[in-house]
C-alpha cells in the first residue's frame, strides 16, 4: 500500500482535515511571495492530557523529505543561505521505520502525509509498470499496420473463409460498441479498417460490406446524439480521431445498396460453399442499414410528418427480413479460434485513447450468443414502429414490453430511436389529450376554456416530455432523476384544481367527473412514485431489513390510486347528460366508511391493481413476521438505522402533497402490530398475511374470467391483463406455500427454519422460501 509521509516531525494529521491545514501548521515557513505565513493559534490542552500523550507516544525523529529550495538568484543555495548538496549526490531516504513507529501512536482516522503529496495526488497517481493501471506499459508490443503486413495477418487478397469470420466479428463488435465501449476498441480494432483503399478495396464484396457497415455506424451514432438519452455508462460518443465518414467506394446509402446487390449477384455465380453464407450477410447488413436510415432519417433533411409513417412501415419490413436472416447467419457461422482472429487487435489504437487505466473489451467468442443478442436488438427496434399507437401510461414505463417484464435493458440505440419518435412535433400533446379523455376531460374545453386549458396543457407538456426522456434513460439514471419531478407535479396539481373549477362553472351538470384534471395529475404522480420505489428492486438497492418498509409505503400509494380510479370508473358508468343513477345501499355504505364509490363492473385494470395491492400488503405482513422471529438475516446496522433509511427512501416523495403524508411513526405502528407476538406465537399475523394472499388470488381468478375484448377499452397497456397477471399469480402461490410452512412450524414448535426472500417470479415482488436446516 502507499504511505503518505509527513514532513512535520512525523506528526499524524486527522484524515478529515482540509488540505489547507498542512500549510497553516508550518508556522514559520515562507510562501512563494516571500511573506511570512501567519501562525494559527493552538488550542489549549489540559496539562494532564499533555503528559499522558507524551508518555503514550515517544518522540519521533524528524525526517526531511522535500528537496531543498533554491535561492531566487538561481544559485545552488537554500533559502537559509546554506550551500545545498549537488543534485547528483541526492539519495532516497528510507522512512519505513519512521512510518512504522508513527503508526503505533496514531488513532483511527489519522494518516501520514507529505506537503508535496496530498490525497488528491495519491488518487490521481498511476502505478507505473502495472498493465492494469499504466496505459503505456509495454507499448512496444502494440500492433501496427506494418507489423501486421510483415506477419501476414492482413492481406489485400482475403479468402472467403477469412472474410466470413471478419464480418461476424464486426457484427459482434458493433453491439459491444452500443453497449458502452469505445469505437476505437470495438469496430475499429479491425486492422483492415485502418487502410480501406489498400486492404479492402481490392476485394469488391468486402468493400461493399464495409461501406454498408460504416453507414450503419454513422446512422446509429447520429440517432444516439440527437436523442440525448445516453450517459457515460451507456455510450461513448467520442471518435478518438477516427474518420467515420471514410468509405471504400461510396457513403451514400442508395449507392451502397446498389453495390451490395452487385456483390450478391457475383456471389451467386461463385461455386464456393461459402458464397451463399456471404450473400446472406451482405443482405443482412444492407437491410439493417436501410432500416436505420428509415428510422433515424437524415439530420440535414428532416422527414415530413406525412412520410414518417411510410418510413416506419418500410423499416418494419426490413427488420423483419433481418430476423429471418439471423437464423441463417447463426447456422453458417464459422467457429473462431480461442484466442480470436489476429486481425482484430485493439492495441493498434491505444495511442488514440486518453491516458489512464486502460478499458479492456472482452470479445464474445460464442457466435450463438452474438446472434441471440442481434435477435433481441432487432426485436427492440421493431417495437419503435408501434410506439406512436401506445397510450401514455405505457410510454412512461419505457415504451417496451420487454423492459416492463424485467428482462435485460435494451442498449442505447433502440432507446434513442424511441426518444426520437416520442419527440416529434405534436406527439406529446396528442397522447396527453388521449389520456385526459380517458379521465373524462371534456374535449369541448379546448374551445370554451381555451386560455386556462392551453396554459395547463403547455405546462403539462413540458413535464411529460421530460418524463418520456427519463423513460428512455437507463434504470439507474431514471431512479435518481425521478426524485426531482415531484415538485413539478405539485405545481401542476394546483393548476389542475383551478382548471377543474373553471370546468365546473362552464359545463355544470354536463361535467361527468368533478375533478378530471386533478385526478389525471394525481394518477400519473402516484404512478411515478411507485415506479421509483419499485426500480430499487431492479437495481438491488434495498436490504432485507427495509423491504417490508418499501412494501408498506407502496401499499399506501396503491390505495390512493384505487380510490381515485374507482370513483373515475364509477363516473364512467353514469349516463351522459347529468341524469345520475341513485347509489345503491352497498355503495352508500362503502362511501360512508371512506372507501369511496366503486364501479358496478370494474375493468381488469382495476382488478389487477387491487390484486397487486393485496399481494404487497401480504408481503409486508409476512416479512414483518419473519424479521420479528429473526428468520431473515438482517444486519444490525440496517435494523438499527431504519429511521434514517425511511427518510432516505421517501424524502423525495414529500415534495408532492398527498392526502396524508406517511411518517416513520405511522410505519412503526403498523410494523409493531404486524410484529407482535401474542400467546399464539404470531399466528394472527400469519393468518392476516394468508388472508391478503387469498384476496389477491380471488381477484386474479375474477380477472381470468373476463374476456379480453370486453376489457380492451379500459386496459391502458398493449398486453392483456391476463398475461400480466401470470407473474403475480406465481408470487401469490409461492408465498401462500411459505405461510403454510411457517404455520405448521409454529404448531409443531419446529426449530432450524431458514427463510429466503428473492424476486424469483417477479422483478418487484419477492417470493418467500422456507426450508429446514
């Protein structure tokens, strides 16, 4: 390890002190201007404490580590006028014994340092001759084009077998580039791309493929930069001096496509067994290139809105063709050597990278893995064509059913294309109005309350455009940035209330719901709150000691959503024109108890929300019981600091005014009632958890009996409620089994139980697994 040596008589300094402390302690030392530094006043110490510290810590010898300072006249004299030692006679001083002796008298948090080598210098230093830290280590072995030509690694007469392997490697490195690696270490680590005219142009089919590949790289980079949803961990936009505009024959997509057709015709006349696999790859890169051109368009010549649908349709056809070709590419792939192809060497571009620890790129050696990644990539791009037909709720969750199911996050290119589609003129306003109409907002208000409505929609459009951009960011960044949107929601809540008052005065009894705008803002804000809390499970941020606290808060948020949506759908069942049906005795009883009005025939959307709330409530009770009985391994630090965790997790949500702001005391009371151990050993808590899971199972059964066609007008997502309920049902069944095992253990006083909580069946809802030691 590195030692930071002190030049103050080896006196240890507190590591939490500022950097300026070191200069101030040297009271008699002159600064660069020649002025005497003012000595800081020393705090008075107790005489007894001084004597005790003197006895406990022996005096340490003074070691001068910094070089002597030269005089201002340039002579070889120190600032005190004494002649200094010749520079060639200076020797390193071994201070290991001094440092070891100093450590014996140091306390926790103190360190040794030198005025000329601070903590900042230590963090910025590079350990030379270490291949993991020193980017210039052994740079004489870096590959050059001359070395490659002398060794026969590259040639202007590449065979079909070599070309097939090179093209597959380029396709693999293209995906790694989109995963966040530099283009210098991925696509352009191919030695053939270092001199296109000399090495690639003599082989026409090779040149046609490389031109299409470079067009795809340019369009992909253009899409990522225009969308602006990438972060440092998503994409590296720098080209490091690489000319991405270079080409072999042409860089115009139309001309490149023509050359690809000519190359495929020439291969059709070739009798080689690899001619057909090469032709498939030429067709694949051509269709993929043209699909990106249709999706992204040309920044210099924007696509008119009328032609946008045609381009999306064309991109869908080309991407579907690519999906069919991927199976052929995978079946015809040539196995690569374990060490990889020698014509791919990232060291040739090491001089282009910034100094510092090198970032190595591990290539994928299994072609099946590569082409499976391509399959997922193409499927994600295919969803961009249907993005404009999705409702606002699904767009705010990322616009992808794959992402909502908890699968691997798409790379930066599909997310950027989604953002480009969502940022078209008028798109956000259109989906907002469609969503408002679902919340019984009268369309006539755009004319009769034009001024107030336009102001509200303008402010809402700004917020929801920002939310759509967050939806296409990666999950970690979205989790952090969602914390800053709730103050904007709170401001919109007040505007929505005032607009609802105007709607009441304008439409009177013809207004089907008294608060359509307020409920709309409230619903989306609660949805963002729940999304932020549940993202913590996908990012693995929560300890087992606080999971039940998260579920307790989410249960409250789900309750607010259900209260508002039940009243909304109850209002939808009333006849238009003000003639409302009289509430039944059951509905009056529910309203009197504070449960609000409920629709007579609730849609599957509401049933699924209610089932999710019951599952979350059951998990809170079950986890609280397991923590009380110490069946779950929870660190003492997490359990003892639960109050601080509460503030950390929910502080951002307090920026929006909820009907009741949950506090840690509320959570303590709920948790205490769930953790109490009555004479029956906690059987009441288990019975309550089992009842919650039973309610959820009954709602899911009722949901399964609904016909999808009957629920299509209410369900806000692309997939049916029945498909979404499958994962939830697996969670319910698994936890019902866990409650049964725990109840049997209580009856038989069985010991040695082990409980494990993990998101086995659902990305956000854990499943409890009970085993015996």
